[in-house]
């Protein structure tokens, strides 16, 4: 196959003849679908191979051939029949082509001289032209108009806005041609799990606009664990739109996955996973509240500590969702939670927070264990906050828990921090260690008085 520019005259006689061949191709009706299918499969096979340094020449040549077939309109019935597969494949070709020039294509040696390949010709222009022509030849003129009116083609061709272009086209199809859109989506489902990163992104972007995707939610949920940040964020965007319609088991499973993303090294993934977690809590039906209560309780310590995150957006979102958790539990958080600024500057406020959670929460040993895990966090503000909280919260441990578990395991972790290179953390760790040691040897006065009062109630006066 020989490629040519869709915007300029052909560079050689053979290119001109080939373009004419595809445009005027006339075959028996039973063979039309087979020919188009063969072209389609050749392009799909290019997408299924591992990403290489250069794009396969066949991918660009087949895209150009499809464009010429659509222009000639001789395989019209087959084009309508294969529309979902054609659109899906061309959109993925667009994604693969973004940012490439013809020097990034593995053109066979001797096929062109350098002068014959214009710098204005790119793999992307072939893919966009073929996609436009496909829409026009399949009577998707309204969808074409929507794309043109909203700069959809520019969005589609952009590195940072490509997914917006996909979503715009998906929305236009759903609005104007629901049946065709559903057929495309049906074909995209396998790519959500088995495709490469570009397959997943293109597929997921198409699903953003779909409302009836309950049966596909398990596929979308799996994308939350993907290594590609764009895929995870897109999955969160889709799930945010459908969280209110989820059943209890789906919500519970999603909240468990989101909880694992708290503290993700990618700030946007961290922040938006917290956002979706908060939206999930608000979506829990009254009759299902008991089933997610433990997950909400488990999220309190991470959310509280991440109010100290160095990223202001993450800290603010953590405060907001912590409030959502408190409302779910019918608690009213102390104002100290909403104060901005490092905790170590105002330890009295942390004392107020510790007292609140000490009075509200059971299983204080578990809370301390969970907090201690954050003393190993990569971020210094989180480590400092965790160690400070451990020291101030320790005195609210039940004496029975202290007797059973002891405090050596807490002290060991705190002693390790006494050698930390950060002076502020060493000081806070030293203070926390002193408080924990005091709890292990001297019962808290308030709890002792309360214990004596309870005992005296059993004696007659």
C-alpha cells in the first residue's frame, strides 16, 4: 500500500493510481464486507502489537486506504454494517498518531525520497480525515456538525484534550444515534480490561457519557487499579457520574478500592479517590448504612492525617470528606479539625482532636496501630502529624487493652524515629515516647477516678 496526503496532490504516479483504485473499487456485493473487513483487521493488528519506536507503515497506509474507500462510497452497505468496528478502530488510530510525524513511521526503504514526503503530512491527519469521512458517509452529519461546532476535531487531535474529544463524539452519538453508539460501546467493553493503555483510555472516554452502564461497572472498577494515571482519573470521572445508582455490594467494593488509593503518590489520584469515597458515603441507602460503617470508621485516621498534607487541594478535600464521614456517623467534629496550618505549631488543638476521637471510638489500640503506619509515610508533614497524634491519643487507651497488648510495640516504632534526620520529627517522637511510657506505667488519673467511683457504687452506704 502507498500512502498519500489527504490535503495535497499525490507524490507519484503509483500513489495516484492507488487512490483512484480505492475510490472506484467495484466488487460483487458479497465481497464488499470481506474487503472492508480485511482492511479493518490489518489496522487492528497494528494496534495489538507491543508499542515500538516507530509506527508501522501499514497502519498509516490502511488508514489512507479506508479514507479513499469512504470517499469513493462504493462499499456503502459494508461501511454501514461495519460502522461500530470502523469507528472504534479509527479512534484508536487517532490516539496512536497524536504527536507523530512521518519520520516516526517505519516507511520501507526506497518507497519515497525525502522531498516526496511533506512535513505537513502526519499519521494524525490521515486518521482524522478517515474518521470525518466515515461519519459523513454513514449519515452521521449531525454528529459531524456537533464535533465541528464544539472544536471536537481539535480536541480529538490534542495530546491533553484527546479524551474530551472522544467524550464529545460519544455524547453526540448517544444523543443522535443511540443504537449505533451502543454497538460501538459493546465492542469497546473487552478493551477496558484486555487492551493496551490507548485502548483503555479511548474505551473509557466513550463510556463517560453513557447513563445505562450498570452492567459494565465491574470493568470500570478494575480500571481504578491501573498504573496509568489518566485511566484511573477517567474511571473515577465515570464512577462519579453513576455512584448514586450503584447497589450496596458495588458501593462497598468500590469504597474498599478507593481506600487503597488514599495516599497515592499521584496527587490527583489521591484527591479524586477521596472525592469519590465521599460521594459513595452520601449514596449509601439508610438500610445499608450498617454494612459500610466499618469502612467509614477505618477511613477516619487517614482522612484526619491527610488534612495535614503538603498539597493544599488534598488537605482541603480530606477535611471535606472527613466531615461527610462524621455526618454519616452523626458526629460533630471539633473546630480544631478545620484549622489550617501544621499541627506541631498548635499541639493543644491536636489534644482536643485526640480527646474527641478517644471518647467516640472503640478499639483504640487499632487506631494507634493504624496511625503508627503513617509514621513511615514518605511525606514529612504526614509523619509528624501521625507521631504527634500517637503521643496525645495514647492516654485514651483502655487499661484492659494496655494490659493485654502492652505499649512496647508502640515504643519500638517511636524509638526508631529518634534517629530520623529531621530534627522536628525527632523532638515530636521523643515527646510521644515519653507520653506512651507514662501510659504504660501510670494509669490516667481521670480513668482511675472513674474506676473508683464505679467500684464504690457497689457498696451500701
